[in-house]
C-alpha cells in the first residue's frame, strides 16, 4: 500500500514539473535555438557562396561591434563590398587574410577566413547561449585541431535574428 502512495507522489511530481512554467521556458529556448541554427546555416551558405548581398540581410541594423568599437550598418556594408577590407578578407579570402593579419594570431590557431573554416570544418557543432532577452551568443565549433571556434552575437530584431558581433571588422577583435 505504501509503495503505491510513493509511486503516485513520484508520478505527480513528474507531471507537475513537465507542465511547469520552467519547462515552458525550456521549450521556448529550444524553439529559438532551432531558429538560430537555421540562421547560422544560412549565413554559412552565404559565406561559402561568397554571397555578400544575402549575407548583408543578416547584419543588425546597428551594424557590428568589434570589442569596444561599434561599426555602423553603412560601414559594414561598405566593408563587405570592398574586397581588400579586413572584413571581406576574414570572411572570404583565406590567402590574403593570412598575409594581412596572420601575425596577430598564435601558431596554435592561425588566421583562417570563415570561408576556409566552413569549407574544411569537420563535425560542426553549434552551441547557443542566452545572454539576455532577445540576445544570444552562438559558438560554432569544428573538430579540426587548429580551427578556432567562431563566436557570433545575435539580437532578435522585429522577430528576426541579426548578427551584431563576432565577425571581424579589422584583423582581430579582442
């Protein structure tokens, strides 16, 4: 008799915890996590195709920040279209990015463009961390030894995730 009572208490505890507001928040997080992973995948494809115009759709309306420097949306778009800018090189031109910026990177994690990173990455893993409401950090990890993970900051603007930081506007941010 007593064991039936214990099982009923355990079962009701599971039912209550499943439908609690905390679990509803977990569902919300996984919902935006799925949405963010889709956005990251689309950005990855834009980088692999070197599609500057499509990539520009994902830049936040306030532009990008690089450590403590804010670059306006107009500055970012101008840099995206300038094939000699550090932004363009860091995204699309591995050879010139290494030549121009390689001295700022350690031997363990050499300078590598995002295009090269995505082209050669293995077993990509995407981790999403909430920072505050409508702000997240996304970490993109490759199992390739000398590929430093990409860390991008996103902000939800009018229902869409926009990248606001982590993409290089100069040789390095940090």
